[in-house]
C-alpha cells in the first residue's frame, strides 16, 4: 500500500515537472526577448539543431551508420527554399510546396548517398559520407557558372559563394512571420510578438513533430531492424532483415528531417550561402548525437540544446568586460577563450561520460 | 523413404587452397534431430554458412522442402524457413532480451515506416502480436524474468538460449544450432537438451552442431561426421560410435574419443 502511494507520488511529481517544463518552453522566447532578439534567434537555431540531431540520430545512433556529411541534406532543404522563394529566379512558391519538396529532395539525396555505400561500414563509410558533404558544398559554391557543352552561355544557379539573399519568409495564413505580430489591437498595449518569436513557435511545432516521428520509428518493426543492423549485421541478415533496404530507409529518413530543417532555416534567415554547410557543421551535429547519448532521444535533444547554446553562453561569459571585471585586464581574446572552453567541455564530457550525457537506460 | 525436409548434394566449398567442404551430401528427415559433428576445423560451421547464404557454394546444391534452395542473399533464407544460431554468440547486445526475440518476427511481419509514424490500426495490431509472440517464446525458454534487460547482461547459457528463441521467432521449418552447449555447465546442458527435444516435438526440425558427445548421442536420431571437409560417416548414434573412421578421426585430432564421452 505504501508502495502504491509512493508510485502515485512519483507519477504526480513527474506530472508537475512535465507541466513546468512545458510552460517554460512556451514562455522561453519572451524571456529571451527581454534580453534581446539575438537570444530568440539562438533559441530558434537550437530548435533547428534539435531537428538535425534527431535526424542524424536515426542514421548514426539507431542504425549505426556513421555519417560525416549530414549537413548536405540541410543544405539541400535550405537551397530548395532559397531558389524557389526568392528574387533570384523571381519564384515565390508557398511553404506548403517548398517544405515537403525540400524534404523529399533531401531524402532523394540521402538515397543517392546510401546506394553506393551499402557495403561500407565504420571508417570507410565515414570517409565517403564526408566526401559527399563536401561535394554538395562545392557544387553550391560553383554552380554560379554552369555551362552546357553545346553553348557558350553560362547559367547562374546558386549564385556561388555570394549566396542567395532576399529569401521569402514563412507566410502562414497571410501573415508574413518575419514581420511579427502586433497584438496591441487587443488592448495589450505595448506587447508585440516579434517575427523571431513567431518563428520560435513554428520551429517548436516541427521539432515536436520530429520527436514524435523519430520516437515512433525507433520503436517500430523498422526501428528494431535498424538497431539489429547496428548491433550485428550478420545476425540481422540471418533474421531475414533486408539490410540493403533498411540502410536506404535510414539514410532517407535522416535526410528528410535535415531537409525540412534546412527549409525552415532559409525561411528565417533570409540569406543562405555555402559557408553555412561546411564539414564543421556536420561534425557539430554528430557531436550533439554522440555527447547526448546515441540512439536515446532525450539524450540527443539534450546534446543539441547544450552544444548549440553552450558556445553562445560562453561567448557571453568570455566577454572582454567580464574578464576586465574579474582580472582587471583582458587575458585571452574572447574568441580564443570561447573555443578553448568549448573544446575542454567536450573532452571532459567524453572522459567522464563516454556513453553520452544521457544514454539509454540499462533496464526497460 | 522418409519425408526429407533438407537435402545437400555434393556440396563443395573452397577458401583459396583450403577445401572446407568436399563433396558433402546429406539428408535430413522432417521433424528429426540431426547431428553434424567432427573435429575442429572439419567444416561444420562452413556448412551452416553456405546453407544460410553467408557463403556461396562452389559446387553442389541444396534442396529444402522439396524445392531447390536458391538463395542470393542471406536474408532470403529466413523467409524460406531456415533459422540459425551462431557458434560465437551474435545477439543484439544493446537491445533488450524481449526486443531480440521481436526482431526475429521481422520476417513474418510487414509494417513499414508509414504504419510506424502514423500508428495505423494494422501496424498497432501487428506490433501487439509481435510482442505477445515474443513473450511466449521467452516463456518457452524460461527467460521471461529478464525480458526488459539488455541482452548483453545475460549469463552465457542464457544468451545461447535467447539465440534459440530468436531463431524460433522466425517460424522456421528447420533450426540450425551451432554448438549451443559450448560454455554451458552440466545443469544448463540438461536444460538445453530438454529444450531441443521440445522444439523437435513441436514440429521444427533441428540440425545440431555440437562437440558435447553425450548430448549429441543422446538427442540425435541421425548423425553425419565431417573430417577435413569430407563426410566420413553417416548413421544412427550407435553406428557412429562404432565406426572405425570416426574413432580414428577423433583420436587423431585433439579430441576425446567419441565412444568414451558418450
Ligand atoms: N571465411 C573463411 N576464409 C578462409 N577459410 C575459412 C573461412 N571459414 C572457414 N575457413 C576454413 O575452413 C575450415 C573449416 O572451418 P569451420 O569453421 O567450418 O570448422 P568447424 O568444423 O566449424 O570447426 P569448429 O569445431 O572449430 O567450430 C577451416 O580450415 C577454416 O580455417
Ligand atoms: Mg564451427
């Protein structure tokens, strides 16, 4: 009886925490807004990283396929949006065309990457995927002068390293999200919801959908097959699992999520260039998955939140003024100190929590 | 002639200079427990690997359930109705005991990504069936208590039994067990023996590779002996124990005499 009471108590405290977390997530953009809109942007980017980390987690964490070129899919989504909703080609498709299209094109790119690497594992797979990521970035860099063999004319597709500017924002029910929402008409004078805060809620919705989608996939027949593949490919085959198909599915689903995040990124940023999609970005997303806890969704989310927020917080903490206050002088250049602390933090986490900060539990 | 579930005809497999299987033929009656024995390196595991599609044969062929066994990829073998365990245990270590068995149901189920993401009624029903069947199989091998633990935390003997349950989950017509008693103590081996007999009684043909002669001689109705890739004997346990070629093969090798251990 006492045990039952205890259990009820646990359930109740769990509920309280859950609700508190929910409320915090909902008011977070307004709290951040008090510090400045830059902080809201950091929150939004964090949500995109949550999506990216979840997508990569399907490939690396669940299916065990090391992918060092994941950012390529983010790029495909972002460029799909940028090219078809900007002044560049003077096309302005709506989001409900562009987001699914970007996600599907990214998934297609995922299959294109997946098909030739079916027989590769571990380090070899990592090298090829790394190359793939670089190829996509280099294509974007150089597709500003695409020539055809039968003519001297060149076509500017991606605008090269200068990137694409003047990208349309997300337009929901006739409301351009970037313009924000003026609710003073409702007698809440002086209270405005900024464009970035509106984006926050859209990104939050997509992030939650990604969590649900990835969770359900992971806990399904397909998800178990992925895990079996990760644990022992030969045994998985002996169980009748067509490892070729499920590998392609893993690459495809991972890429789909990345492509979706890419489209959202372009719609908020209004500007994309190949610079945003380098190898370092892929490694960063991989670090989120590994440091958080491979294959464990709460861990992956934690990893994404920590690693995307940490550099910004350190940026603030390592500020010249702060150093001035404590030491009287600026000892280390803030940018150097930031990278130093960040790297140190990563090393410490891996030393003391090799399974990640929040790995999947031993018992279910 | 009895109803044959499985037939191998003149199977040959070479690895460079080594002929691991040399013109091996055998027939396994439906519903029987069939032993495949021989000294270390005789080619027993290689035989399993060719029959389960891990390797392609160089010569010869297999017949299964009256049809030629034409497997191009290992995953097709489970579909046909052959499941196996591995000499060096190959469980899905980070998955739970229950999930390991659930993976075995993969080949008999069909829910895809759409069903998973949208939790369609048919996918949910199938998932419930998978889980229930997996629980039944865990009860069958007496491992229900550990259902929620990661499979790598199991004791050695338990891991071997779990591999058998996972194989049975594919609804096989024949299970091929590669040294299931290896590393087991005497009590565990007795439990294993009961399990093997129960599997055969329940209608699944068992093919058994084993070095534990007491187990093999007690449980098998029919035995084939391999040595250096060649079949040197084929018969009932009592015939095998008396066979001079078998005794010579075992005495010549590092192994104990067949008769003495049985
Ligand atoms: N993949 C391979 N490549 C090269 N040689 C192999 C391969 N697999 C097996 N062999 C060789 O084939 C022969 C038969 O090996 P196999 O593993 O089938 O023996 P076994 O009867 O299972 O022995 P044990 O009782 O030790 O398990 C050995 O000489 C082995 O070295
Ligand atoms: Mg062997």
